[in-house]
C-alpha cells in the first residue's frame, strides 16, 4: 500500500510538469523594414469596395501585420500632408492600436499628396541601410499634388521599394459620402455646379510608382487575396539580421518523477504477487 501511495504522489508531481534548471539560447531575428502608408483623404470613404475603401485598407493592413514575423513595421497616415503614426517596431499589437485610431479627418489638410508621404517614409527608414526598405501604399491613387514619380525615383535611389494596394473601382467609381461626427450619412459631395462628384481608383499612378521602384501593384478584392499575394512577395525579398535575441528555456523534469512512479507501481505489484503466494 505504501508503494502505491508513493506511486500516486510522484505521478502527481509528474503531471505538474516541474521545470528545474535553465538553458540559454540565442535567436537571430531577420526581416525587412516595412513602412505602411494609409490614405486618409475623403475619397477613401467611397463604398465601391465594401465596407468602404478606408475600412478595407485598415482590414488589409491588420491582416498583413498578422502574417509578419521578425519584420519591423511603421505606420504613416497621409492626405494633403502626412505624419508618422507609429515608428518602426516589432510590437505588432501596438501598431494595430495606432491603426484603429486613424480616420478621415485625422489630417485637416485635404487632398492626397504622395510626394509628402514618400518623403515622410524616407525619414522613418534607417538611413545607414542601402536596402531592406519597403514602402506599402494603401490608397485609391487620387494624387492632387505633383512630382510623385520624381520623389519615387529618389526613394528608389535610397534603396526603397514601393508596393501599392489599389482600393476602389477604376471604371465606375462611387460618390463620396458626407458623414457626421456620429457616423451618420448626411449626403454626398457635389461640385460647384451641383453635380455629384464620383471618385475613381487611379491605378495608373500606383502602377507607375511600383514600376519606378521595382515593387508590385495589387488590386483590392472582396476576398482579400491581394494581402496573401503581397505577403508572398515580401517574404521573397532579401532579409537582414536586425539583432540577436537571447531567450531562457526552462528544462522539463517530469520524466524523473514519472520514472519513480512507475518503479513504485512495479514494486507494489510485485509485493501483491508475493502476498498471494
């Protein structure tokens, strides 16, 4: 009976999975520097892709970030001007939180200025690196500024590759909703003559940007397959080693207690056999 009790005792210790002792392991972190630029111009409220261009962009960015492992990611918001919403980080949940805070109206200056967004992005990247830099635009491509392609050439010369997700319809387009602060629809934007303003995806500009820098263009789809395609392309890029990370692993010692439990069970059975004789 004593051996049986000891067997149960050590079996309970084994089930608790005790960890005694540690080992240190060094892991090399490899990846690229990715800066995501999201368009916050009013045309991004158009609903020619559901739920609308802006929410589709946010969902796509969140989906992309969820796939990353080791890459540093930054977030830029742009319209008529631009600013850094989140610097380069590997804290993907923090970046998602910063992303949720963005909305049309976050930037008071209207319009869409790709040149300014690219210049802001170049300030985020590590200036000592000549490659491993990726700028990803989520936009409908309506650029109200100039010199976007010339700025893209400067970015290319600094080792930046541009990838673009085009949001919206290039054929039919959609009107631009006027939404109140409590998110209620108040109407649609109209021109000076009273005509309804229809915004269309300008994929030509986006394609020119990626062609200039050696990136790729993707059309946003209801299924979101473009994010899988983008991630596949990003994964094929050359990675650099950011740093080495030391982790501590605890040694599992349940095997010792499990072995003792088995020994006492065998002894208990042996004694029972002798008593019967």
